[in-house]
């Protein structure tokens, strides 16, 4: 992957910064969504098999992933914590970091 500072028409600065990377996928690349899906499939399986996520009938809806976002849904705070623990362990194994500043929690009750 090559990252260039500046544009073809009018450079933003007077220098060119080239960084070579031997890992990861190019952001916006045609294969990026498919490779991300393959990469995260095991996490979804682990969350589903944990038994803590939400279900609609027999359909697991406890984890929704889109681009680089993960949404965890559980019927209890305890279950949500267990799901978060699963994500944390998965992140350690596969070198994924979750940003606490971009993490949010919402709770609700059904009357």
C-alpha cells in the first residue's frame, strides 16, 4: 500500500510521504468488504454460540457488523458484558483494537 501526501493536480505540501505496508487491506479496495467478512465471521460464530445475544425467533441478531462498526445486542447487562469479553479476547488473538472513546452503551426495558 502506498500513501501519498498531495494530489496529482496541486500538491498540499512540498514533499511526498511513501509508506509501504505488508499487511492489511486497502481502505476502499474492491475486496475489502469480502475480506472483512471472512475475517470477522469467526467472531460472529463465537457470539452466536455463546447464547448471550438477542434472537428474533431462531434468528441470531445479537451482533450486527457493518464496515468497521460492531453493534452488540443482548437481553441483559450480564449477557452484554459476556459478549464484550468475547470480542475483547477475539481482538487480542487477531490484533484488533476496539476504541473505548467510540464505544457506547444503551439499555432499555420492555413494559
